């Protein structure tokens, strides 16, 4: 599983209330936090919320290189979990 800079950019620019990046059935999606309790996303692995990403000092204006670095960090953490 690989998180891409474009996934993080989508998370940062999402119009959803309280958007979160999740891994569900082998794909990465941005969903609002309330959707995590629905059948469609039951069992999804929560990777990161927009608030957490912003707390890391990353925002909509961050360069692609920084988003790539953050994406690689997240991918490594998930792969080490066996996700």
C-alpha cells in the first residue's frame, strides 16, 4: 500500500467536514469522520485526519516534496503494520 502526495493534497483540499484519509479494501480514500461508522467503511484503517496533517506543519501551500515525504512516512508505518 502506498500513500501518494496526491492523496494528502486531496485530504488537505477536501470540502468534507472533518476529512480523514483511510485505507479500505486496498484503496486510499478521503472520507468524513462520520462515514467511518457506516457499513461502507466498516473495517477501514484510519491513516490520518486533516487536523493531524495540519499539526505536522503541512497545509495546502506545502510543496510537493514535503507531501511526498509525509506520504512516504505514512506508507512505511502502514506497511510495517502489515496493512
